[in-house]
C-alpha cells in the first residue's frame, strides 16, 4: 500500500494554502487560482495526499494523474511529489520517456500511485485505447490550466470526461474528481 520505510507526513502548508486546499481535501472538484510562486503545487500535493489516504483507507481505487503541459514541468512536478509524498509511488511519463526508455503509462497502472504526464501522452493513450477510460484514475489534476484554450489538449481530455459522464448507465461516482 505505502512504500516501506517511507513516512506519510502531512504536506505542510501556510494558513492561506490550507484555505486553498480545504474544498479539494473534502473531495470537491476545485479550480485553485493564486499568484505565481504562492505554492499551488504544494496545495495540490496536500489534496492528492488526503485523497490517496482516504481512498486507500476505504480499499478504493487510489490513482492520481497529474497532467502538465510540457516535459520540463512533468519532471519538475514529479521531483516535487517524490520529495513531498515519499510514501506514494510516483512515475513521470512524457513522449521522450516513452520513446527513449520504452516505458509506457499503461504498463505502470498497477504499480504506481501518482502519475505525472504530459497532456499529449494521456490524449494519445486514450485515443489508442491503451488507457481505456479515465475511470482508471481516482483523481485528475490539471496543472497550469489557465493556459488552455479551444485547441488545447486539456480540452480533449475534459471532453472525454464529459462524454463519459453523459453516457447512459455511467456510474458517475466512479468517475475521477478533477
């Protein structure tokens, strides 16, 4: 469940960050808006930690996918999560990781807790059916979502999510939070 020998200490936040994290930690879908360098990634880390703890305690699916715009952000955020959330197994996937290392997101679904992926990797995996559904994750976090526009890959992912919610007979409770 947790990585052996790794403490699951609470991600420490300032009071204003705790307020930003409150609704997300309560299981609500949220958009967090705050100035640059205000610690939004730490807030996201805390929400992810609370979510993973809750899901694992209830023996439910506990898989977080953290979607970023580019490779540099993927590695930066992956490093931060590995440091702040050492009890959880984190894996970064970008186009170059898949090409150069021949490591693919779908091959690690059973063995990791947190996936940091570029949006294009997730879009491609959904289009090819390698990731059959967003229900394979219990929480989706979009980093830097304010950059998205009509042509952005984040929108492709969100449309897949909306299509799933609108399908008759879909267990909406089984869909990941955003």
